[in-house]
């Protein structure tokens, strides 16, 4: 993995404005891994992809992530600090490629979901999403030795498949154990590195554009020359013009 330049951050941000969350994730990784094909990146399991995004976040902004939690009981806000290295430590570097489940007369062979699978979902309904996702990940489905129908698959079998997927790819669904310092309520909250990192990219892009505007106005420099400056030198020039 290589670090993103200031110009690449702006380019990724501009391209990502019209993209979905999963497309943005792949867009950022394409800059971090320019030698890797788009098919290889989109074929990563969700946990593998998010482990790479955590590493990219660490390279770009550092390992500590400042976030805010809102208590679902008292509604008060509290600051929390997360660490990219700690999250990455639970990842399974090479998840199994093919998994099997035998349950209630059903025999299934399936793989872990990837970004292409999530982009292809056509509904926001939770149960239907699970069925669509499983349908894309299925290699085979049999019931009592004969071909089975996905539409007839019992919920408990779908639940068992989801649980097996989660164990094989733990970073695909990061659940934070939180506690309210005001009312002592404990709860779990989902952490999505894609949206978290994208908000940081948006903020950095806005800051870079302001820097370009200020320095171009003061010195008449081109955008590419300003972005090529190191952050330290760019900040020094900004200080000289009172910004």
C-alpha cells in the first residue's frame, strides 16, 4: 500500500461524489494499490476490504480515530477514541474461499460477500437483502439431495449462513461495545470505516481546495504546484499570507 498524494485525494473525492459508499471504498483502494486490478479489489471480502481501508486511514490520518456516540437512552453525546491497529488485529488475513453448511435437510456451499455483491443489491429491505446476497454467494443449494430453491430457504438456515460468514470475516461487521458515562447504559453500535473515512476525505479535500485558492490568489501558482508541496511547506506559505 502506498500513501495518497494531495492531488489523488482531491481526484478521489471528486470522482466519489457521485458514487455509492461501496464504490467509494474501491475508488480509494485503487489509488492505494495502483498495480492491483479493479477486479481483484472488488473481489476482496468485505472484511478484507475494510482491513485495507483501516490501514489506508492509518497512513493518511494516523491510528487514532476520534468519534462521537449518542446514548439511545438519555440522548447525551460522548466522545470516543478508536484505534485502527486494534480493529485490524481481529481480521482474518486469508478467509476461506468456500464454506459449507448442512442444516434441516439443506446442504449449501457458498463464499463470502464482496463489494460487487453489495453494489448489486436492488432493495433496502433487510430480509430481502439477505436473500439476494446469499443468492449471489451460493455455489450450490440442495434439499434432501435434490436442487433446492433459495426462496424456500428457512430463516433459521439463512441466519446460520450469516453467522458462519461473520465468524469467517469478522471485520465485515464491526460492532462497538459502548457505555454511556452519564446513565451507564451499555449498547452496541455498528462502525463503518467506509463512511467514517469518506467524511475525513471530504473534510481534507475542502481544506486542500481552500489552501489552493489562498496560495493561487497570493502567488499566482498553479493548483498542481501547490498540491505538490509538502503539508509543512504549504502551511508555512499560508502562514506568510496570514492564513
